[in-house]
């Protein structure tokens, strides 16, 4: 009974805290919570750089040349092979990234479907910006 009461109090406290605080509790490794899509595709794919500010690695910030992106989709099929639509979408995103951040050498892609991490991949300059990655199993982490 006491555990149930403690659980209800915790849920009540979380329901009154702000949305960014709730997202930070669920995902402490993200430096920023994306507030809106940076790029939107007609197929429903969206992309936002992580963190939302300071995403372009600069030498002053000890930049490694790697840009992190969160890509969201309505369902997991967007990340299934052969991923032509995803590759096409990321080619457009890469173009925008290079316009603002010409020193980029690699783009790390974290793909989410309906809020669950479903794909991890990368695009490397030295490999001609071809998407490499893997779709995660059904036990993806809810973010």
C-alpha cells in the first residue's frame, strides 16, 4: 500500500513539472530537448540537430567534426532496408548541415519511430555520405 502511494505521489509530481524537465528525466544523456523540427519531409520524416544550440563542432569548442541528428518517423518502416527514402532525406539534411557547418566530417543519426529509438547510423564524408547503420530490435528505448 505504501509503495502504491509513493508511486502515485511520484506520478503527481511529474505531471506538474515542466515538459523539458520530464524529458530530461527520461533522457539524461541528451544535451538539449528538440523543441521543433529543423527539417521536415513530405514523407513525415523530421530532423533536428542535437544539441539544439551549439550543434556545429568548431575548433574553438574542441570540435570533432561530428554532427548529431535526431530523425523522427511515424513508424519503423522508414528505417528498414533498403532505406532509399531515408538516404534521400538525409542527403538534403546533409546539404543544409554543410551550408552552416562546412567542417563536418560525419553525421551521426539517431532514428526514432513513434518516440522509440529504432535506428542508429552514420554518414561519413570519406565514404561519399552513404548512409550506414542498423535498425534496432523491438526493444528500442522509449525517449
